[in-house]
């Protein structure tokens, strides 16, 4: 039968648990309990139901043909497999996640390069003892005094002193 | 340190940044006269040269009355002595205090810089960690798919089981019905046979059988008496 018995992929729950960020722990726990419940339920059910002993019934049931009819219908009966509606959605979700993670990683890498740039600048700075105020304004542009906006000393609003 | 030795704009690269200022100012003797003067006169007049020059100049000014001694000399002497005494006594402390103020400013700036460095490092590590975390997303989808597969499988098995149990129930019902009917028929037959037999016993036969029973009993009791 095609489609049945999609083999269960072994999930390494320990490694998974490591990578869960702390703010999503609750969701992870819920997922795990669901998984455990389903595994237990599956394990409790036998894979095939036991075979019906037709010979016994043929010998004992008096009504002629009833057992034969049952047997014929029973072996002809095909139990429909439950239709899988969710796997496609999950695959779609996975693709989406792949895309968004790629974007996130890009952004993250850009941030890392920014941080490293800053780091380089800070590390290659001259020591404070040898700086003039001009050098300080170059190294930390936020300390530059705005002499156009505030032409009089101290060149910044009094509240900022 | 004699600052005449500082090279400034002497090489080709005269527009390069000037090296930082030295920590201490040039050396002076007696707080007034730079050391370079003494070094300048040393080759010709030795160690005592500048002092001789000074003494001679002073005596010249006094004797020729180029510098006149009046009340302002006394005032100058008093003021100067007080100033020199003050500087000698408190100079070092004041200098240390001023240096400390400066040190604190520099230390705050340095602390800010170090904190910024630290924060950047941790930020970089955090980003790397988040990237590592993101790699684990395949686990999530595997787990979800597993859940779905397990649910489907469990459902299918349940259905199979239901079919089986229903069919078995029906067949068992048939068998049980038959057994029950047979049992009832047997019972009924037995009862009917018994009833007929009892009916067929005529009063005449009853009397005969009772008489026979009494005779048998008598015989038995006699044999029992005999046995006892």
C-alpha cells in the first residue's frame, strides 16, 4: 500500500532541546508531550488485528452461506487509510522557515560585520592621553560639539551638561 | 630631559603628525632659569660660569643704581618669600590633586571604551549563537511530521481493529444464538419427556410399584438389621 507507513524519522530530542531559546520553552514542552502521548497510543495498538478463525465459524454456524458471505465480504473489504492533509502544509511551512531563516542569517551576518567594524575602530584608537578634543570627536562622533546650532559655549543645551 | 633635542619637522615628512608632548616640562634650575642656559655656558666657563655671570650682573645693577632699592624691594622680597614658601610646601599636593582629576576623566573614558568593546564581543557571540540555534529548525519539522504520521497510523490501526471486532461480534452472536436455541430445545424436550412418562404411569402401575418398593425396603431393612 503506497503512502502508508511513512517511516518515522528519529528525532534527537536532546539536541533539539539545546537549541530551543528560553522564550519558546513552553511550546517545545507542549510539542514533546504531544509526541510522547502519540507514541504511547501507537505502541498500545497492535499492527494487525488477529485473524478470524473461519473454519470454526463454518463448522458451527448453522445458517448456510452466512459465514461464506462474511468471509468473502471481509477479505474484499479495504479499510480506507486516513487522508494526510497536514504533511503538505508542514512542508510548505518548512520552506517558509528556510527562507526566513536565510534572511535572518543574512541580517545577522550584516550585524556581525557592523559589530566587528566597530570593534576594529575601537581597538585601533589612540590612547586617550594622547588625544586632543578634535581626535576625540573623530573617534566618537557623538561627542562632537554642534557649533552651528549652539554658537555659544558650552555648545550644547544646558540640560545636557 | 633637554627639549632642544626634540626633532620637529626636521625630516622629509615634515607634515606628519607631531609626536605627543612629553610628560614633564623642561628642567629648570632655581625655578626660573632653564637648564639649557647652563649647558650652553658650560664648555667655556665650566660649572660656576652662569653663577658668576649672575652675581656680576646683580652687583652691576646695584652699584650703578640701574636697579634702585626702595620700599618696593622690601614688599617684593616679602611677597616672593611667601609665594615660594607656599609653592614649596603645597605644590606637590596641588599637582597631585589636579593630576587625579585628569586621571578620573581619562579613566571614565577608558571604562566607557572597555564596556563598548565588551558589549560588542558579547553581541557578536550572541549572533553566532542565534545562527547555531536556527540550524536546529529541521528538528521541529521532523517532529511535526512524525506526529502527523503517528496519528495517521494510529487511526488506521484503530479502524482495522474496529472492523475485525465488529465482524467477530456478529459471528459470535450467531454462534451464541444457536447454542442458546439448542440448549432451550434440549431442556424443553427433557421436560416434555418427563411429563409424558409421569403421565403414562397408570394408577395400577403405581400401586404395583409402591408394593414392590415396600417389599424391597423390608428386604433391605432385614439385611441391614442382620448386618448391624
